[in-house]
């Protein structure tokens, strides 16, 4: 028998963005009747780890992350050919299992509908496979990316393995970027997170034109890296692969409308991710705090509020789209890799403000200078048009 569930606010999608909004509302706006619907069985997905630097998230929003952080370190390293750099900014890791547990503790069980596929959504209704409905005063759609053809994109691919070793790995802090590996196919690095004395997560990350990752080749690179460190692998506890879009340009208005028309959106569906890294946890936290502090999140005005929020974020991120274009528009893999390396050889404050999307004007000029584009190509790349790559390949 089909049923209709009534609520104040329905959240479509229980990934990072949707899960964070649900948790923030449960913590700060418990008077609202919120329903969360996701086709997966676990809020936040299975076995995901989102690492971030301390400065990536505003102090005013840390209340939301407190129950979710599973690991923390006092700093991190960047490894480049012939050089190793140490940074003192703390790094933390959020685990999807903790997000799932926190949301389920905070929300009544009957308001969390997992394993349910949404087949249609509008600004007040979610239609679920099988005929059930969720009827709300407002809907927020956080079901992943919209029509990416509306944007000019490249990709950040990642294959990750969590390894249990036969003995301690000896690491006290993450290696945020290890670019000492082969760069002949373009910018690639490993990220190493020490999760326990004998457990390490190794991510094989590449910046590419397409979202496909060669899992077998990545696995071989990870195994080769572990062997070079003298680590013996007792077991692979977990493997995962995915790809995140990088925004080089595009038409924000067309992208926003490519999802459900006139429905509030969050996460990738709202274009809320770092244009040059694809990472979205800081935006997920910022968006959740924004929704929780709206005068009335459960009203149809939430669409306009969230669209303005996302549009202002898009406009403010032009410098990061510019850098992504300059990095990815190199004609060959060697030039892309060289620009990636020169960025990580730059000033520490420039690098950290870049990742936190708080770059100063001086930082932005340093970023342009480090790409070493010919003048004509640089001016072409600086045109932030509504569609297509700006300029030719350098």
C-alpha cells in the first residue's frame, strides 16, 4: 500500500551535503519536521573518509563537525622531487560511518528513509519508487551533480586503499601530497593518511580530462609505494574509487536549472565544491550552517535563499576556476605536471589560503605567475566565459 509522509522540509539525497544539512537542522532546529531520503543504505555512503585542514572550515561552524571527526593530526607534509615540506596546520578526517551514526542519533528513525530511490522531485514533493510520497513545505535536492554538460569541467580521479600492515608504518602525520611518483601522464600524487599504528590509507589521485580511473594501475602504484617504504601489507581492509568534477567555467544559471526546476539545491547539485580540487566538505559544512540559520528553512523561499547563496559562492570563485583552467589547459602532461609542482613549491600561506578559498589579491597574482603561461594564453584563460574552455592549449 502506498503512503504519503508529511513534513516541514524534505531532503533528497543523504550523501555528505544532505546528511550535513539533516544533522545541522536536528541539532539547531529540532522543532522542524525533517525527512531525509536516500537510495543508499548508509548516510554519507559506505566507508568514505573526507580529510580537511583546520583553516578549511570556519571556527563558527566547528560545532557541526565535532561528532564526526575520527582522526586528527598536528600537521602534514608535502613531498616533491628532491624536497619535503612540513606544514603545522592541523588536519582532520571525517568518517562516513560517524555521519550515519550522528544523523540516526539525532533524527527519529521514521524520518530517515534509506534504501529508497527518488524517481521525481519538485519544490514540495518527493515521489519514491513504488509510489510512496513525501509531501513537504519545501524540498532541498542534494542528490549529487546536475547536468555537468552545462559546465566546463575536468576531473579529479581517486582510487583509495586502506591497508593493514604487519608492523608500524612509522608515520606521525599525513602526507597531503606525495608528488615524487611518476608524472609522465600528467599531475598525479598520492595522499597518505595514517589511521592507526599499523593502518594506512593511500589515495592515488590524478587530475585528468575524463572521470575514468584505471583501478588496476592505481592498485599497482599503491603496492609499489608501500613496498618502497618497506611496508608489508597484511590485508587490504577497504578499496574505493571515484571522480570529482573540477569547474573550469560554465553557465551557472543553466546548471542550477538542469536539476529539478525551482527546487533548492545543495552540494554538487548546487555547484558547491572547490573548483580546482573538487573537494566539497567545507562547502557541505558551510551550507548546512547556512540552512540551519535561515529564518524559516521550511518555506518556499528556501529556493531563492539557497540559489543566491550558491550563486554568490560561484561568483567569488572565479580565481580558482582561472587557476584550474591554467593548470588543465597545458597541451601536454609534462607542462601540467610542472605547473602542479610549481604550485606546491610556492609560499605556505598561499597554498593554505588557496585550499581554504581565502586567497589574497597577492596570492592570486602569484598563482598566475607560477603557471608561466605565455601572455596571450594567460589573457585568454582569464576570460571567464559562460561556456567552453577559455583560450587554447598552451
